[in-house]
């Protein structure tokens, strides 16, 4: 009995095929994608490729590369936005494949939200959806920053 692919596996397969509309760029360790929703401007996700269950599934060199790519994305977000800091969350509970949420945080956020994890402080179901047209300048800026490194 074969299992169906999870969301991360499907998104990586689409990125490889050149049909994932969320792709910002290929990183050494995977694919950087813009979030389906944008509860905070610039929310991105790094999807490991090849797909593995967790960071612990990688050898030391691949762990280091994935971590460096994650940090590079954070640096690019700081340069591309007016973010104050970057939050990094590697969860894997809902989608059991290595991926890291990279979330810019801003000084303009209300105090009651800024001090909380984005998952708790924002309503993700009603957040602005990714829009290829309006998000294109951000995607291009991120791509340029990352490819220049």
C-alpha cells in the first residue's frame, strides 16, 4: 500500500518541474518559496530537497548547508523588508518533511502580537493570500539578493 505524498513533497515535486508558483529560487539545500498566505509581509518557507523527514535525517554537511541557507534567507529578508528581526521555525508536525518557516517580524506590529509567535498572534486562515502580481517585486528582490550572495 503506497502512501500519498504530503504537501511538502508535492510542493518540491512541483518546484522541480518548474510549475510551483510560489518558488522564489533554488537554494543549495532546497527551494525557497513565498508563503501561500502573508500574515506578515515577506513570510517564506525553505523546503528541503531532497525531501527528508527532519533535520536529524541529514548528514552533518547537509545539516550545515540547510542551516546556512536558512540564515541566508533571513539576511535577505532583512535587506528586502523593514523587518526588525527574523523568526525561524522548523516544525514538521503537520507535514512530516523538513521545511523551515522564515518569518519577518516588524516594530510596527501591535505590542500584543509582536511579542507572540506569529502562529498565535495572527489569523492565518484570513490573512492576505499570495498574489503573483502584487508579490512579484518582493519575489524578484529576494531572488536578486540571494543569487548575488
